[in-house]
C-alpha cells in the first residue's frame, strides 16, 4: 500500500514534467484518490480514430506496480480489442505481460499503439474483428470513423453521414 | 467463447449496438478481470500449501517423495545424498529460480559475514543501475526494487542497526511485500544484462522462442511469474558476478544405464576473462547450489 502510493506519487511528478513532451496524452490524477486516474488520448493520425479524443479510466490496485492497473475506455470506440459495451481493453501488458517497468504514461502510449495496430485475432469486439479478418478494411474504417465522430469528437453537432 | 458471428455488420448502420446488448448480457459481464481474479484466487489457494521459501529439510524428504517413483530418480537421489545434506523448497509460482537465488545468496552472506562480497556485489548492482538507465528505463520504475534489495543485503550483515536473525530472514523471504520486490529486482537486473549484451544472448533467445531479444525480455523476463531458463541464469550470474551451480535431477542416464548426477556451473563471464586469479577459487566452487527438476528450482545444501 505504502509502496504503491510512493510509486504513484513519483509517476505524478513525472507526468507533470513530461506534459509537454507527450502532447497526445493528458494524464490526470483524481484530486482525492491517487489510485484513480483518467487520461485523455488523441486518436492516432492515419487511423479512423484521427481527430477524436478518447477518455480512459485507470483503477490502480494496492499491489501496484507488481500488478497492472485496470484500464478501460470511457469513450465509446469501435475497435477489435476494446469491448464495445464496457470499454475493457485486451492488451497483454495489462494482463500477464505486465511488469513494473511500465508506467501509467507508457500504458497510454501502448493503448495508442493498439489503436493504430488492432489485433483482430484476439477480439473483444467480434463485429470489428470479423470485419478486419474478412478483409473488409473499408467497412471497419467507416464504422470506427463513425463512432469516433459520434463519441470522440469535441463538437458532436457536426455529424455527417456520407 | 461465444461470439457474434451471426451478425452481419452493415457499415454505417447503428443497429448493432441495440441488438448486441440483450444477447450478450450474460457473458458480457464475465470479463477478463474476472478471469484474472479467479486465477489469483487459485494461486492464493495454492500459496497456502507451500510458502515462498520453505523450511530446511533433510534430503531424505526428497527420497521419500520418489519412494515408489522412477528407479533412475531414486538412484540419483542416492548419489545426491553423498554430496548434499539438505533441501529447501520454494513455491512453484514461476519465480522459483529467482526466489531460490535470493534466499541462498542472502543466507550465505548472513552466515559468512563476507563484507568483501557485499562490497563487490554492491558495485555490480550500481553498474546494473547504469545499464538500465542507458537502456532507457526511467529510474523511478526500478529504484524501489534496487533499494529494497540493498536494504536486505545490509540487514544480513551483523553489527548494523538493521541486522536481522536467520529466522527474520526466513520470515522476510515469505513476506510478499519484500520477497516479490527482491524477485522483481533480479528480473530487472537479468533483463538489463540480456539487453546490454543482446548480440551475445540473441542465439540463445532464438533457441528458446521465436522472438527478438527485446520482446523476450518484455514477455519472458520482466513479468512476474515467468519461468527462468538458462538464459536468465547466465544473465543474472554474469550481471551480479555470482557463480551458480545447478544440479540436474531428471531421468537421463548414459547408454550403459549407469547413473550419475549432472551439474552445470554458471560462471560469471567477467571471471572467465579478466582477473581470473581472484575469481579462480570462487569459480571453482559456487556457493549457490540449486536443484533443478524439470520446471522447478529448489535450494540445495552441500555437506
């Protein structure tokens, strides 16, 4: 408990220092609880998530950093490795490949990388996974882009169907 | 796993959301987190059966275990008994090599009070810290683990305020908040050494898995619970400059069917190349003796 708190405090200081270095990630600690964090990440360019801003919720266990944080999308996203309803993320480093060498910040970077490189063979969102696996790249991209516009764009009013 | 293969997705429509909701309700609630939780519950149950580090037992307890087992193993245990007096078991949680090394090393220092060795390994640890920094690891991600190991090292030396007894060392090795941190410290050290000398380790890594050295470190060295192989042992021994003897207890025997117990000494690379003289005595007889049975390491005590 004490160890996890100390570690999170170091991460907090590091985040303050790195703010400028990583403009795609805005990681914020809950005012009253250092075990709760949220992050805003920018959808990577040249992906259907480009232009969107996605919110992540972090719940950090007491055994952190020996155990991984629990992370999920709060913003709706259409992606093979993100559960469409719960926002749960299928990413090895959040499960059995976790190590204390990762940080909340680098987890955000890994999630951005996952957005750009979906793994359709281990899908949490089978509809999305099946589109990619069947080679329907356009179908996947248009669905993903639609949800990015619906849910992840700062101004929702400009929704356009083409 | 069920999936929604039945659904034909027409891009651009919004219908999937609503139809999916009711159908997947029951299993949608069963998430990866639940699986992880169930897994750790099983682990916790197993944990109750054997501590991270067990009590010292006479080697006869090992013989009893194989009483009606494979005759080659029974014979090998007989041979072992000539050289070794006791065994200390560790929990088979994937960390057994590192955990065995931790206890065997700290116990050795506690019993020998070898300050020169402590100074030597402390210098190596400092070198490992620099290695990790040069590899791009953020210091705050590993410094707590380093500090905790150095603390344990300090505490097994007598005459300091922090000095501990042998009983206390056993207790600490069973205390997850200390034991796991030291194991993780060794994982960092091992990973740093492998990545620093990735050209040397690459063929060995290739022999184990099909991945790059970096990927191997990320998936098979750094995560807790990942089992150790000769690559890990070589790297840890090299990085810390501590020779390790692994005694193999398996069913192998030669053509004539005569039985001998093989062992392999991992001698730190630095000892072989430079100042061979100072290491010569050390290299000849490693003070860390581990018993390897396929898939598991325990600590052995020579007579």
